[in-house]
């Protein structure tokens, strides 16, 4: 009598996992580039509502007269702030994920980096909010007290420019790069230098100038991380 040995079933192959072969996208990094470029350039482009007449600040009535034709610029700044703040939130979230993949589980670096970016996004978003009130003061039917409008101009020229929170993010990124190589050498060095520049703006009464090193950090860091991610994706394909 001949016996037949039943075939031994082979385990089914695990389903193909796209996450195992496709690296995370780097759209978040480009969002940082866009936020830095649009935010910094847009704020400078919409800042000159008073013009070159410094004497307008001497009296509220003169100040209101100097800005009465600037409603379009004020409205443009509101749009700039909304777009920049949205880009910063996306960038900060992606940056936290990227750093968390490189840092140990207990590291504070990813959270501090995200917190610094979100702090700046909140300042930009709130700063853009004053534009709404200022537009109505310049175009609405209601007559505003010139002193109130003058206070609006002060907020308009300050709050959205408070990008000092990016110093926390840049410092965290630099620390991660120095201690564990969480980012490349270029990002580590430029983050360290710009973190120091941002810190300097915060200990002097020129906090609003932080938009310059802050915007530069976003553009340089976002570009470097986006290009590094593209290179890794090409290597895996």
C-alpha cells in the first residue's frame, strides 16, 4: 500500500506594506520654505503703511491721515499671516515627526522644536488678526477714535513679526544634530548660528527683527531637509 504525504502548506506572504518601501513625503519641509519666504517677504512688503513721514507718529490724527489709503496693504498682511501660519503648523508637525524618528523616545528635542514653531505660528496668526480691525477703521462707516487707530498700528507693526519662538526650534534642531546626528551637518550649523541670532533679537528691544533670521532658518532648514528626503527616496527606489 502506497501512502502519499500531504503537501506542507507554506505560510502566506505578508501583504505588501507601502510604508516599508515608500519614505515619508517631504511636503512638510517645503511648507517651511513657503512659510518663511511668504511670511518674511510679505510682512516687509506690507509694513510701509505710514510711509516715510516719521512725524506722523507725533499725533494720532496725523497718523490716521497718513495711513488712510493703506487698507489694501493691511488686508494683504492679513492674508500673508494666515498663509504663513498654516505653513508653519504643517512644517512644525513634520519636523517633530522627522526628529522623533532620529531621537530616543525620551528626548525633548522633537517636542521643543514643534513648540517653538507653533509659538511663532500663533504670533503670526494673532498679529494678522489686528489687520481686520484696522481695515474696518480705514474703510468702514464708523468713525474711530484716532488714538485707538494709532494703537492698532502699533500692534500691526509688532505682533506678527514676533518670530523669536523659532529660536527654540532652531536650538533644538542644532542640539539634536550635535548630540545624535538627528540632522545633517549643514542644518546643524546653520540652526546653531541662527538660534544665536534669534536669541540676540529677544534680549534687545528689537524683537520684531527676528523675522529676518527666523525666515532664513525656515527657508534653509526646509530646503535642506526636503532635498535630503528626496535623495533618500531615490536611494531606496
